[in-house]
C-alpha cells in the first residue's frame, strides 16, 4: 500500500484529531468515498479497502456519508441469478 504524507498545521491536526480520532482512518474513508462517488472504484473495492465484510455494512456506511449504493437493474438480475443457482444447489437456508 502506498503511503502519502500530509503536512497540517499543528492547531488543525490537533483539532481534527480531537473530533475524528484516528486521522489516518478518517482520511482513508474520505478518499475511498470520493473515489466511489466518482466511479473510480466499485462497492466491492470500497468494502475491501475499508474492511467491511458485507454489502450491508458498506451501504450503511455510505448512507451515513450521504452516498447511495450504486445498485442498478443489472446488479439485481445478477444477484437474482446467483440466488436461483444457490437455491438449486440447496445451499440456501430458509429463515
């Protein structure tokens, strides 16, 4: 992973650290959300970079940031086909 060094005035760094806690994590989130918003990365890549184990976690995170999960008809059809295949293979548990 590439490291980037950012120089911040001490007063700003202190203020942000008090508000945000872990600055490295917060800056990573900001960059990843912006990359997702502009279409540079997928939701799967967002999940990987931020350590979310499910799409629901990523969706909740994005909603808190005011960003909608990019889920279109094509995604729905692919998910439905996957669901049908898993059902045929008996790999789905009924709730």
